[in-house]
C-alpha cells in the first residue's frame, strides 16, 4: 500500500492530476453533480475518457474506431458509431432515471 500512496502523492502535483480534475469538471457540467456522486470512480474515468475522445475526433465513427478497436473483430457488425452512440445514450438514460 505504501507504494500506491507514494505514487498518488507524486502524481497529485503533475499535469496528469490537472487533466483528471478538468475531466471531472467537464463530466460534472455534462451529467450534473448528483449523477457524478452516484457513479463509481471507475465509471467516471471511463465516461470522461469516452467524452474526451469524442471531442478530439472529427466524427463519432472515428471515436468509435479508436475506442472500440479491440472488440471490433468479435462483433458481427462493426458499426462503431452505433455502438458508441448506444453507450452514450445509456449514460444519458442513467442520468434521466435518477
């Protein structure tokens, strides 16, 4: 456990920590503080990364190809944009049901 604490302290002052804080702020702006409070940390990280990739890419298809590349070959259809759209809709539906 000591190594994790040490690593956590080292990262807290880095640019990575600042990026994580900005990601949390963006996520809170999109989903609301109440919804964020109900999410597990791993879910917040995942959703934040997906949103950031969508913002950086020119299209939902491009973001889907980058985010879903590992599982792409195992799917019967490779409509990455549709898969990503469904994921994002699930996040919205979860927000709406709260």
